[in-house]
C-alpha cells in the first residue's frame, strides 16, 4: 500500500506547477489548463484522504469539483473565443477590454 504522504507530495507538486503556470504564462488557454491542473491536484488530495480514512465524502467532493471544472472550462472557452473575435489575440497582456 502506498502511504498517504506520497499522494500529498504529488498533489502539492501538481498544484505548484499549476500556480507557476498561472503566474508566468500569458496565453489564456494555457492559464485555463493550469487552473484545471490545480483543480485536479485538489481532487487527488480528496481521493487520497477518502481512501486513507475509509470515508466516501472525499469522492463526493471530487464530483462537485469536477462539475465546477467543467463549468469553468465551458465559460472560459466562451470568453477566449469572444476575446479572439474582438482582439484577434488570446494573449492576456494585449487584451484591455475592461480598461476605461
């Protein structure tokens, strides 16, 4: 049996990679992919704790997080398409629609 700490270290590594990607990348699609990576890291932690404690509530939380991630992906893709139609770029540095 694999110890809980291995799962948590892997989850922390995935979450850290996601945060670094969100903070350093400028492409909107890459940023959304990094946010998905962070959500999957949280899902891994939920599943690891659910397995460790023998409780299924962590798996229920994973279903909710997956639903939120699917909604985020749909809304994010719609925003990226709208920005590309207006500005012809998906680089977040070049998009200044919300400025006065």
